[in-house]
């Protein structure tokens, strides 16, 4: 039995791993003001992907400016995914 992972399995494992967020991450890397203060911390690729995925799930909803800020910050760690999210938001 082979122990190497295919690209499909690598992506699947990456999606299943949760982005670990600490209190310090929320203080340092979260949204700095407003109703979502401390939420959506982005300090690594996993957190960036999670923030991109969950950007429209917030209650109350993120404002258009907060979404732009979130995608700009996420682009530092996940540029392709952030660009795709921007394009999807523009089309909607």
C-alpha cells in the first residue's frame, strides 16, 4: 500500500484541518473596529482561507468595506483564492 497522497487527498486534508485561532490572534490580526471587532483574524494561509469562505456568514452582515478589507488582508496569504472571491462578489 502506498503512503503518498494524491493532490486530491492533500486538498481534502487541508480543507478538513481547522484554522486554529487564539485570543492573541483575534487581538492582533482581527478586524480592528466596528461590530465585528476581533473577528476574522488572518495570520496564516489557513485562517485566510477560512475568512474567505465565511465572509458572508457573519451576523450582523459585514459591510461592503469590511468585505473589501478582509479580502485585501487575506490576499497576502491566499492571493488566488482572494482574487476568485472578489470576482465572485462583483458578479453577484
